[in-house]
C-alpha cells in the first residue's frame, strides 16, 4: 500500500539575455524540516532512495500538506504579471 503520494515540481524560468553560462545551484523556499518529510529524486544526490520519508504530512498544522503546497511562495505577492 502506498498511501498518499505527492509529487512537487519546481520550474525556474529565466530570461535568455545576459544569463549565458549562469548556473542556478540553489533555490530558496520557506523554512521547514524538508529533509525529513520529502525525498529529492532529481537532481540525484543519493545513490539510494528510501521510502517512505521519516515524517509524513498531516491534514493540518505544521506538518500539513497545505504547508508543502505553500513552500515556494516567498517574496511579495502580485495580482498579475504582464509582459512588457
């Protein structure tokens, strides 16, 4: 039995002009004990993946799935971004 399975994909879009040769090595997300509750499978950092994670998500509270969904929302919120 697999229980609940969640996958999270993060995409970074950068403008081409002036970014040749620039490597993105780390992205910032909200603070949390992510190494205990999620397993990174790409880019490969460990030769073996152990399932399930040490800590599982709950329906609410500090280990709630909603906190995972909000993990990458950092900075100021905007209503809409319009192209130039």
